[in-house]
């Protein structure tokens, strides 16, 4: 079975924002190359600006998320990291982490963060 590497959610969002910045710069550069056709240049510039504005929004969002994240010390590399949701991965060593004792030792799965899964888990427990 393929070993999936989960990266920390904050890191994922951060790299997404970085890609947006580069995409924006690239779009504007392409616009500059096509300056002979005015509307194409304007179009690429607008797209570039939108992309950069979006990345700013995403960066702002990361800031908001970071304040909600729970700071912990990673048990496997002993570095401080932040967790989002019930399961997340360490920012430094990609070690899957969980805040839930019930999920300890289980295979790391993004589904543990979903509301649907939690609801089903509750249903199962009340049926016992
Ligand atoms: Zn770690």
C-alpha cells in the first residue's frame, strides 16, 4: 500500500498562498509580454491582481487559523508545532498527531475531522 504523507494543514495552506503569489506575478509578466494586444494585457493584469489579492486573503486566513490552532510539542521530534482539528500532522517531521485518545494508534485519516464522522461515532456509542 502506498504510504501517504500528510503535511500539516497550516503548511498546506501556506504553500497554496505562495503559489498564488507566484501565479499572480507570472500572469502579470505574461500580460506584459502581450502588451501589443491591449485587452489581453489588461485581462492578464486583472487576473494577476486578483491572484495576489487572494493570496493576501489566504495569508490573513492562516493568521486567523493559527490563533485557533492548539500549540503542542511534537512527541517524535520534540519541536513545537500547531494542530488544527482533531487530527493533523507535525509541521517539522510530518508525524501524524491526534488530540483524541480514541484515535490513538489508528491510521491517520482526514475523515476524523469531518462532522459527519463525529456524528456517526456518537450514534454508534449511544447504540451500545
Ligand atoms: Zn514532529
